[in-house]
C-alpha cells in the first residue's frame, strides 16, 4: 500500500523551529564578548539575533553592547572563541520544541522524508542533533556551508529535496529567511510563531502555528492532494 506522503519532504529549519537553542547560543556569545571586554547581551535579545549565522549574531552583539561595529579582525577573534565554546556546550540548555518529535514520527509513518535546512554550519548542526540523539531521524542535514549559498538562497532547500528523493514538500521555519528560501524553491512555508524571527513577511507564509499539535492537519492539507 502506498503511504499518503510517499515522495514528499518535510524540511525543518533548526534554531527556533525544531530546537530551542537560544540559551546555549547566548551563553557562547556572551562568553566570547566577555573575553573581549564587551558587556553581555540579555538572553531574550539573543533570540532575535539568531538565523543568519554566528558571525552576524556576534556582530550585532558588538553593536548592541560594544557601541560600534567590530573590525573584521576583532570579529574573527570573537568567532573563534564563540565556536570553541559552543562546540563544548552545544546542548546544555537546547531541547526540541514540544510536539515536534511526535510530528516527525507521524509524517515519517505516512511515507514522508524529513530533513534539516539551517543556516548553522553543517558540522555544528550535526553535532547538536547527535548530542540530542535526533540525527537518525533525518534524510539530510544541510547547513549554511553545505551548498553554494545559505538561505534565503533556494540552493540548500533544493538540495534537501534531492537528497530525500522528493519532488515536493513543505518547509517549516520561523523567519523571513525561511519564507524567502521556501518560496524561491517553490515550496509552501509553515511558520512557528514562537521562534526567533523576524517575521515581516509572515503574510507570505502558507500558515502560522503556535504549537506543533496544530501542524499535522496543516501539512496534510498542503500535501495530500498534490500529485
């Protein structure tokens, strides 16, 4: 019997969509800033800095609490400190969002392939998922450095589709970057409104949700009737 989602892909963003990573990212960013005599950034502010990669996040940390944009040399030093700390403390606080594992089990039982498309470096995405014992769930784990360009370029989204043997799918994210990447790849995007944002383009998403309990009917509604 053919499962109803055979040939379909469910592609997740990682930070702020699949896993709540803000606490560990904030700890590592503030560790790097402290080493360079810059005041820490409040953890609630860090949530809005995630999504464009560690370098962009650190630059904003300097601008917020250092009073100026850092030189490339200073930013490079901060990035090295950040990455070393983050690698050793990648899942101290990070946990999958409530209900997401049940959704993954459900769509996989119906034939869908599930992948990750993140602007985290692939090595760190894999390390996080391995540490959380989740890496076995995914047909592909695609990072900012896996393809020719990170999101919002469609290349990593298309790579996820190809790697999972799917021609169609749904992207689940939490930001304008995800909406733009999904749209450029020809996929509908579901948006987690509890994520890190920003969401100026929320009206361009197929739908928003506040808990993963709401997502099965959204996913099936978008995919079941498509050839």
